[in-house]
């Protein structure tokens, strides 16, 4: 096979790193402190999205680094299928203490995608082990995002990610997500089927309840719906439907959990507990890659009485150093009451973000805690999305970076192709002054980006 000659590229010239984006230059960050990052030239960036919704403690927390170093010198690695150790026992106990309902058994992994993959396989194995192998279908919401491994990608609704790999993916059942800004009821009573939760039960019945194994969903929307918050009764209705039709409920809290929405679990305000929960990102503050699957003894006991082992293993599961970082992070959150601080500063953030509603191209501002989505549209009245050809979310993100603000873009949520929004998720240590700075820089970047596309209001 003849390989095309590589094109000269300024972004990777002189580097052997295979960057995800191959046509841009990456600033080289050399230090982080609190809510700020500093590059090799000394330029400062306000990290308003916590990296990838991950940096909840802030950058440069020496206590976490010390815990990682101490554990690495004591015990760096053991096989999680052969041994236990103090860090994994302590980490599991911390997660169990925080988890809602009967969730108490913790399977540590490395990334959110790994946790989702393992949770879905756990759900399938549960039904096989309990004599219900016909329950094989997975139900998911659209839009949604759950990861980049093939099974996780299958239960996501992100066409621009999955198109290349469609032939390798599993067919799943889909129901509309409670995305108030883009539904008929606009999030007001009487709720539409998507916002009330009835669409989930309708999807279960259409697919055949005897064949549906699990529903996986984010309790509060992640990047795919820009922090869309379901109505108060949504999750109770969904939980009741899952119970009625014997469908396991998997709460994907990789992004929304670990306090990001102002409570440990984003489900907490709804008074609902899932059968399986996935965690990641913030549970180690970004200091190491760490995720977890959390479930009930009832789910695990079914497997214990059957084959006796979860049909999922990874080399770096139950890793001592990663678990030590998780323990240090969770204790740091608790001792400094940072989840309570997230709720308090979240209210301050959303008060200031309301000012953005009068700016060009801003259609909606939403979210909970220190998680916010700002959706851009061509026409705020009709909610008509900007043409994808304008690449506005990307242009805005670059304009923000140029003036020292880091945000997270997302596209395609309006109809699978069109749609532009950005997400904010600053560290829990953010101050009022830094919130003011976020809004000031955001406003400047929006005006620059809007001028670039010739947008007026």
C-alpha cells in the first residue's frame, strides 16, 4: 500500500507527539495554580472549564501530589485480579459513603469510557446470570455522549463522532433527551414526552420491555445538551418506569458527578438512586486518570451466585497509585467543604452569566452548580442554529483562548449536524473575582467572534 507523503504541519513540526488535532499549534503549559494555567512564555490562562470538566480542586494542590508520590514509593502496582491493598479499600469506602441509595461496591478503572464500557457489560452479565439472556438491548437518550470506546460510542448520540465507525457499533434503542431549549414545551408545564420522562417508557415498550437490559443517561446534561437540567419530576418518573419494566438504570456521572453540580451526585436533588453509577474526571481532580463503576450488592450478588466473576478486566484497574490519588482528592473535597462551595459559587456564576443573554448570538444560558452551557443561535426567537459551515463554537473558543480564557466547545446538538455551544466548569476554588473575569473575557471573546462572522442583533 502506498502511503501519502505527510504534509508539513506547523503544529507538530519538531515534535513526535501525535496530537488529536493535527492542524493547530498547542500552547505548551508549564505550570498550573488554582484556576490558572501558565505557558512557557509566562502567559496566563483562566481555566474556565477545568480542563475537561476534571479539575475540581484547582491546579497545583500539593497534598494530592504528595499522596501520589508517597504511594508510588510504597507500592506502585499489583495485579487487581490477585491482590487487594489499602488504597483501593479506602477509595471504595470513601465512594460508598458518598453514593446514593444502596450503591456500595466500587470497581476502579482509568477513564470514563472504560467505566461506561464496564457498566454496560455488567448490566448485560447481570441479566444473563439471572436467567434473562433475552434482555440484551441498551436504551440511551439523544443527544448524549458516554465515551469513545466502541460500546460507549454506540450508546452516545454524536453522529459527527460515530460516522466513521458505524459499521462496528451496536444498535441501541433511543429516546429524546430532556433538552428544554430545543423541545416543544420549552421546559414549562405541561411537559412534553421528552421533558416529562414518558418518552423513556414509550421507548422501552416499543423495543419490548423483556428485551431491554439497561438505560444509561447523564442526570444533568453534559456537553451534548449543554448542561440542560431536567424538570423536578423527570428522574422519579424514569426510575419508576425502569422498575416497572425491570430495566437497570445506569447513571453516567463521569462529568456531572463528584460535586460538579453542587451535590455529590447530580441525581441527589431528584431523590433517586440508580442501579449502577459511573464516575470519573473529578474523583481524582485530574491529577491521575481514575474512574469507577459503583453498584449495589444485589447486582453483584447475582454474579457471585452465578459465574462468580465480572467478565471485565483491565491491567490498570484497582491501581494503588490511582486509588491513593482518589482517596486524597475525596478527603480534600470533604475537609474543605468544596462541594458545598461549588453549590454556593455556582449560584454566583449563574447570576453573572444571566448578563450574557443580551449579547449577540446567545440563545440560552443554563446549568447547575459550577456547570454551565451557553448556546449560540442565528436567531434567538426561532432558535435557528448557526450554519455548521460557520464553525462558530470553534471560532469562539479560539477567540477566548487568544485573550486567556479556556472554554469547552460542542457542536451538532441541534439536529445531529448543526448547533454551537460552549461549556464552563471552573474549579470549585473559583472566587467571585474570577467569576467576574470569566464573564468579562467571555463577553470580549463573543464580540470578537460575532464580528468575525458579521453577526448583528
